[in-house]
């Protein structure tokens, strides 16, 4: 099942994506859950699946304005340097344990919403990633149990301001409007093994990154287990799993995103996250 968060008439809601339409889930579930995050906290994905059986969409997908899959996560945890080939292209040693940093929820964007190149930098880079949406709370989770804590998967762009990142990862990864998350979440029952997925990033139609998720250094279960060592994972939390090789700053000459560009991140069995690029306005 695909579940998206979106706006209808200025009201935030969520629903199941079926073909080219959406089924309003709060309506089908008697108003018990006001957001996708609340649905996950209520362990109600199976209820949602049963509620849409045989139901026609309430409106066309094109008639709603998508939001980030989880508009209000408690935390967004990102893995850095988590593909071997990316570590090699950056000259970094292969990390023996995950290297993780935090993103602010305020940086998140929806599918189709413009990423903003900041006014104070031109070194605006792309990183296409698989994002994991947590569905079950957990602390000190064993890797063998980790996939049982996953609600689903979606696409993510870890937009990076490289000149700031050189001296401060937190600043380089937390500029406004740099983290598209979407277009929807595909529930975990439809993706038995995230390592089987293929990730492709295109800039203006040209493939920049392409890799199997199985080429990660630390797998999805290992990332979940590690994150749960230092924080309690909550339903709706997002774990971005790292980017493969091909990023702009390692090209010769470097390739930076600019206004008018169009970025796409496609992950097999999930879909395509589309992001136009614009300049931040004064």
C-alpha cells in the first residue's frame, strides 16, 4: 500500500494512493487518526489496508498538494558515507560503525516542491537516498529484529551545501528547503528486503547516481539498530540511509545544482521523487 500526506483545501490529511487517485484514510477510519504519524503510532496500517479494500478514490492525486511523507517527524536521522563506492570517491576510510547526523524537520519538502539554493552559497549538491519510516517504537533494537520496526520506505534527497559542510556538517545539511521526502510511503509488507531495491538519481534527465541498495556499507537493519543505541526510535521517525557515488562535488569540474534544474530520485518499487531547483529569495 502507498500512503501519502497531502493538503486538501488548506487542511493537512493523508490517504492511500490507488492508481491516479487517493482514498481519504481519516474518513474511512472514523477520524481516529489525524496524520500518518498518528496512524503509525496507533499501529493501524492493517486497519487502513482493510478500510480501503474495494473502495474507489475520493479524488484525483493531481487534485491534492502533496506534503512530505511525514510532515512532522520527531527526528530525521541521516547516515553519512554509507556506500563503499561513495567512500572511495571522497577518499574516506570505510567506516566500521555508522556515521550519523541529524536533520531538522523544517528542512523537509514535498514531491514537486522546489529545493532552494541558498543565497550565501553556490555549492549546492544532490544526494539521492532511500529513507526508512519507523512504525514501531524501540530502543536497543537488535539488527535481527530491526525490519519489524519499519512501517515503510520512500525516496529522499539530502541536499547538501558543501562549502558549509566542510566546517560544519550540521549547517551544511540543514539549510531551509533542502530535504525532499516522498512522494509517498510504500508499506514494508510490499518490500520484504530493502537491499533488493535500485536507486537512481537524475539531474536534468541525465543519470548521476545509480546503485543497488545492497551496496551499502551498513544495511538498513544495522542502521536502525545503531540509531536505537543512542535514541528511542518513535513511529514516524525517518532514517535516511546514505547516498551512493556520483555526487556533484566529486565530479571534475564539480557539478552544482542551480535554478531551473530538475532533480529526480527514483527507487524501484517505490516511485519517483521530483524536485525543481530554485534560488532562495531575499
